[in-house]
C-alpha cells in the first residue's frame, strides 16, 4: 500500500508525497519506521503526538485537522481518523484469504489465543493480535496490519451488550471459539443469562464453533464441536502437581498423553480447544505435544521458585472462576500459603456474594494468611478463618507488604486489572529473594 491508495481507501485528501506504507499504529510510543500514525481522540487528542510519531520514523499520518506535512512525509486528511482507520481494516480483511478464528470467553482468552498461535506456528504461517488487543481499537489495529498467512487468530473481549457482534462484523471469522462463560463483567450485563447470550453471539457469524459441551445448546453456528465432559474433545485423566500437569486428551476418540509445565487448568482447557481446532483444520494432532514448550503471557500463572519461597504471579486480571483456578494451584504447594487478593471488579450486584465465596474457597484450600486490598475484598476477609489484613489505601498496603514476612511461604498475587498488582509482585519477589 502507498499513500495514494490509503487516501482512496479512506476517502481522504492526500497532502504531501506518495510514499510506501509498511503498517499502521495509534500509539506514537510504539511507531516503527515506515508506518502511518493514526491519532485517536480519547482521554487525550492523539493529534498532539503527531510530531513525536514522525520523529520516530512514521512516514505519514491521518488527520482531521488542517495541517502541512513535513518535507519527505505525507498526511491524509479525513473527517474522522478512527472511522478512516476502520476503513483500512475492512479493506485489509477483504483481501485476506486465510482462515480466521475468533476467540472469546470469560476466562482464558489470551492464553488460548497464545497457545493456538504456538501450536499452529509449528505447522503453518500464523498471525494473531499482540497482548490483549481485543477491543474495537485493538482489533482495528490488528487487521490493519494483517499479513497474508494461513491462519489468523484473534481474541475478542466484551464488557457490555453488542460488542461481540460489532467485533465479529469487522473480523468476519470462519471459526468461533468460546473458552468458557463464567461470572465476569456482570455489571455491564445485568444477568448471567445476558452474558451467555453476548458471548455466544459470536457463533451466529461463523460456519463452525468450538464451545464447552455443557453450553452447546447456546451455539447458533451451522456446526458445533464441543469440549469438556461429554464433548467431542475431553480429558481422559488429569494429574496436577507443583511442577506442571500431566493429562490425557481424547479428540473424537483419538487419544494422546500430554504434559504442560504450567500448573492448573488454564493450559489444559486451551489444549482441549487446540485439539478441536487441529481436527477441524486437518492438522496433525501430534502438534499438541508442543504445549510442553508453551508458556502463558506475563502475569498469568507465572511461578517463581525463589531463594526463600514460591511466588505465583497471576495478577493480570481476576474473576471468580480464574481466582478458583489460581487458588487450586496454590494448594498444590505443601508449605504455608499466603494470598494477596485484589478485588474482582465489574461483578455488579453479585460482587458481595462472590467475594464471600472466594473467602470460603481460600479456607477450603488451606490458605493460612490473606492480605486483601480494595473495598470489595472486605467481604472476603469477613469469612476467612486464618490470619487476615485488609487495606483500602494503596500506599499503606504497599508499605505493609514491604515489611511482611513472606520467607518460607507460597504467595499468590491476584486481582482485577484495575488494582494494578504488578507493583505488589515486585515487592514480594524482592522479599523472597533476600
């Protein structure tokens, strides 16, 4: 693509030279030479970062303002930069001839997307979204930079009704994957039933879907492949340990023994989905052996075996189901157990009861100490039977952790993204390394 073609696609006016375009980005801090900068209006107007993007090598930019491009650069003037960005994505998706897989669910979207990318890469060419670029802006960016590969795997997120449909319209997936549907983001949906319908709206736009067996009645695709108990793809055995998980899988009757060095159920669930997709795409089932070399993204079930204890960093996000999985992993360690819990946000009216249930889960798992942060976790502290501390002031919370005796213990750090518990992880890591 060049600048002139970009102006045609967006219906904009080309100002400056007709130069080749290597890609697009909306973040001036991450722009690469040859890319076009797309200023987006949000909390701050992206137009104020045009100069910085050009200094980092952007070849041009979209703009809704009257500007004069610098020498050796170009601008394309449009009415709305984000709508113009979407037009680029629509154009690139129209040209794409590979298989498109959309992945959504309450738990495990990013891990599943990353595992599928890992598995397919051992056999064919694959493209997928970076990090958790799963909203409309992230999807627009990802498709705008779409490469011509055999398989494109895209994560799709939602916290309000209608988002999955909007994302699906732009993505136009051939295969839809529902990793799970649990109590998460309920504040935006009002009920679990509404959340189910939102997640499964992905299946309306695909020929074939891969969904949990116990929820298969919600699928609206022409063909549905199920996983989990009673499904087309299921576990034959499961043996978790602190060093990883051994498990067996049956894919339409074909059996395979597998091992993941990642404790817990997240990679196991993603492997079931991987088995279903390998069968659908007619790829060798033996590719599942690649999970032995797979590691989840950062801040997702990262286990640090440090000099004076164990740190489990599962701090990227939290909802009731993912917290239960993390606590089960913690329970595998036969030393004193500590949970540093942030809030599970966006649960709406279900928040008090879910935070109390979490406290009960901690007791059942033999957790010895609870250090809780945030207003919502007060309910967790109420029902917890061990030693407990509760904070709502972040500075006081961090100062407390900086002096707390973690030596000889297994420590789980988990909470919703809004709690930003990565600071906590670094404190605990330093305490256990001393």
